[in-house]
C-alpha cells in the first residue's frame, strides 16, 4: 500500500512537471519566434490535433481500464509522460521554417503522433492478441493475420527524439545487468525498459538476426524476461541473390505457420495483398518525391523526408494514412517546385547523413539550416532500391516482401562486402547534386566505424568533402550537443570555408 501511494505521488509530480512544460516549451516559445500569421495558424492546428489524439487515447484508457487501471498503466509505463511533450519536438523542428516546408514538418509530426497512439492502443488494449516484433521485422504479416503488434525498439527511438534525458537510466539498467558498455545504446535502452518492467508482455515474439550483433543478442534478454514463445527469422549474410530470397521466403512461411500454432491469428492473403499494394504505392510516391529533390534549391527537405520514411515506410507501410501522407508531401513539393519556392530559404549547401540519424539531437539539421544554409536532403535509413512487390500469388508476395526485409534500413549497407556500404553513398551524392557527406559516427556501431578509413580514401579520390561526426545514438552523455555542433562548425569553417548566415 505504501509503495502504491509513493508511486501515485511520483506520478502526480511528473504530470505536474509535464503540464508546466507543455505550454512553455511547445506553444509559447513558438509564438515568440513565428515567421508569419499563416505559419502560426498551421502550427496551432497541428498543436491542437496532436493533443486531441493523445486525449482520446487517455479517455479510452479511463473507459476501458477504469481510473485505477489507467493510473496503473501510467505508473507501470512512465515513459508515456514523455510522449506528452511531443509538441516541443514539433516546435524545435519547425523553428525558422515557413510556408509549405513548415507545413510538411508539422504534418509529418502529426502523422507520427497518430501512428504512435495507434501502437499504444495495440500494446495496452489487446493483450490476448499482442505479438512483439523486432523493429526490423515489419508488422504487415502479423496484422494480416488479425493480430496486434508493437515494435519493441520503437519507443527507444521515439523517446530520445522528444527528450534526450530519458534513455540514460535505461542504458545504465542494461549495463548493470551485464550488457556490454560498448554495445549500441538503442538495444541497451530497450533492454533497460524491459528489465524495469516498463513494456507490456505479448503472447508471442518475432525477431531476427538483424540489424547487428548487439540488436540480435538483446533478444536473449527479452526471452528470459518475457518467457513467451519466440520465432527468430534468419536473413542470409549474402542477401542480394535469388537463392537468398527463396531461402528467406521459406523461413517467413515457417513464421506464419508458427504464429498460427501459438496465437489465435490466421493468415488472410487478400488483406496481405492490399498491404502490398500500399507498399507499392508508397514506393512510387517516394521515388517521385526524390526526383523533385534533385532540383536546386530543393522544394522539401530534412524531417519531411527522412522522418516520414523512418515511420511510414518501416512502421506503418500497410496503413492508408501513410499513403495519404506521402501523397500530401508530393503535392506540397510539387507546388513549391512549380512556384520556384525553396524549402530552405537560403540554401547554400546540400548534404546527406549516412548511418542512423542523431536521435537525441535531431535539432542539429534545423540548426545547420539556420546557421549555414545547409539543407539535408536524405539519409541512409531512407535510401533504398526496393522494387515493386508482385501481388499475383501468395508466393510472389512473400518473395517481394522478403526482399524488403532482407534489404532493410542499416542491413542493406552494413552486411556483406564494402560495396554495399560505399556504392549508395556515391550514387546518392550524384543523384541529389550534393556538396558534402555527413557520416553519423555512432560509437556503438563498430561495423560502421570500421568503414571510415576506406570511405576517407574514396572521398579524397573523388574530391567529396566528408564530415565524420562522432556521437552516440541514444546516449547524450557520450558526446554532448555542444560538442556535436562544434564538430560541424569546425568542418564548415575549415573545410568548406563557409560563412555563417548571420555574418
């Protein structure tokens, strides 16, 4: 009883602190720095819509679980309060932007809020049909079977974007339980959340050998804690050939049969076909958007591109809302292109970021825009060569879907020969008419760091300016935000000889 009272008091204090910051950090500060009245209207619209979506979820918690059950959810999953600060992230992304670029940024954040809340509903309202998926195993098949799903690593990605100080306590928990301090901080964050009991338990779990050793090894912790049936997909190391596709497609069939044995789900191939159609449409729209980004100056950039792909292509590709979002992005980009309106008002440099983006400091791209006129056009997590899925038969759909999984983000560049990592960088450099390449040098990604020497040599040969920016994916204690900005400043001042826009 005393423990319950202490938990309630702690929850009340956290809610009070969060409520104070909602106005100060997301709305009041934005209004002070707004560029125009029309931008204020757009921001206010999405500010309100985000909280309406969140409020509906909280009301549903009260109606389905009752007041005591709703409080218990918040106590058992304290990271939920971090999601209430989402408009502060929208404000940081929208700072200094205007017009359709500003609208695309706010709209992207809103669609992610909608998708995140949908994930929360699946996590908390359907315990008897809930399957846990590793983040690089898409949810299409699980949903086609009539089951619910959440990606175990998703909150470990979303939380540091919103609040960089949330992850360290979970990272420390994982290290205290024996995880290698040198391992990637994303699986350590997820392991910490599970060990603390801050994630719901499903009825089954699906994982793989992706994307790296640390990520795959983390599922031994999850199996121990959850103690539920687990299926591990095995992606061949050399994945760019038809033999690998055939082998993996058979593995996926085995997963479907296993899910039908261990869950109440049953495969609905017509439903899966509609999902594959959605994926094909998303691919068409993204290629159209990329084609417009080749224009200089670019009609859209940054979060509207990479964050849209990160969520909609990897988490909710089968949802109609994802298709509508990309249709809207293409429409906004086309209007800007037709009216010769650039996304970044003073575009002087164009860049790509390679390796996972800076989760605890995504503001760095907005800062670079305002400081140097540097436009981020794409990232390695988004850049792919997926072909359309053949939807003629179940076997054809599984083969097409299997190719996408085997060539997932990070996987397509960090497995196999060095060419998998290098070739797309130089292809992208030419395709988008870039001025430089940024390498997000995550200290926990030993495979990526191993490529830096070869990449430096290749970039010197080709005359491509290269910034290798040291950071840690989830842990801001390793490299501070000030240190990350100083690395950019040193590169821009000494290599690019760039003057700041305010000079």
